[in-house]
């Protein structure tokens, strides 16, 4: 059966989110280093660890896990979008979570500075928002596919935050026939229902579709369970430790041409 639609993940598939977060941490931790003498890399590690632990301690954690919102997105998200009551809880929690993550990280290194923690928490958001990195091949790939196939963006996350990421790269959105954000739908990848919803929006069958994403546990697992051809973009040559395997594996989006030709 001919290929009619291609579904794309957003973060670390089209947008280089990992780099954006890494650079935001580095620049923010440099401020702390200049003021206290702390090593930036040690503070980053401490804050990342404290943020994870704190994030998982909240009663909202099962919801954020289901929607697919990670702890480091929580460090700059405002959670103003989304209809579910959990988003209103997160909206209230966010300022406390941001400040407390940095305060605890500093404390781990022997620095008790609440004022500095508040400053760093705010600065991290500024730094992250100023870095909407896109992979160099993203636009060319989408340009080649547009008009030949139906294109859909399927991303996990908070609606307001994911929209903010898209607004940071305005030339990306016009390539897509549909954009689905898990926080709007109510469930995230790998739940089959969000994949079924995506296909229904495009009016195509699973066997006429392909899902391209970087995460085995969400993009690939969800596609496999939905009967959609799965393409794992593995730029960093990670080892697959899961019990399932993608239908295809690539290291660069330009390799999609060959896969499509063989579809």
C-alpha cells in the first residue's frame, strides 16, 4: 500500500531541544559560578537531580508522565494552557518548583542563597526561550515532503509550552496539515488512542502511515502498537535496550528518502 502520511515528533526530532536545555543550564550556572565560585557543571548536575526528585514527588506526576512533560520543561513552562484541572495545579506549582529546584541544587554544593536561587530560576527560563534550535536538515526535509504526503506533527507536552516552542520557529508550522499536542488531547504517546486520533484527522490508515521520532518508549512503541511503520531517528547511536525494535533506524532525516522509496 502506498505511503500517504508521515507523522513527526517535535522535540529532538525536528527541534534540537536537548541542546537548548543544555545551553540554558550552562549559561545560567555560569552566573552562579561568577557569584559563588561554584563549578557550573556540578551545579547543573545537582539541579537536574533535585528537579527530577521534586517533580516526581508532586501528586501531578502521574498526569505529567501520561501527557509527556519532563522535569526540565517544568523549569521554564508556565502551564497556562490545557483544560484539565491538573494544568491549573501545575500552573500554581511551577514558580515554587523552579525556585526550589535551584535552591536545593545550590544547597547540595553548600550554598544557602534563596535570593540567588530565585534569580537563577528566572534566568533559566530566559536562556531557554532564547535558544529555539532546529536541526540543520529539518526544513529541507519538510520542504521535500510537503505536497507529496500529508504531514502531521504529533508532540507530547503542555499545550502552552509546545506552542511557545513552535512560535519560536514560525517557519516550521506551515509545513503541517495537522498539529496534535498531547496536553490538548488528554493522553500522550505511546497511548494508541492519540495515534488513532492523528490518523483520523488525516483520513488515512495505519498501513499508509509512517511515524518518525527519537524516543523508543513513546514514538516507536506507540507507532508499533498502532500498526504504523516506525522510524527511529538515532542521531547519537544509542543502544536499544527495549524489548521491541523499530521498523527502521536512521541517524539523519535525509535518510527518509530511501525509506520512502522502499515503502
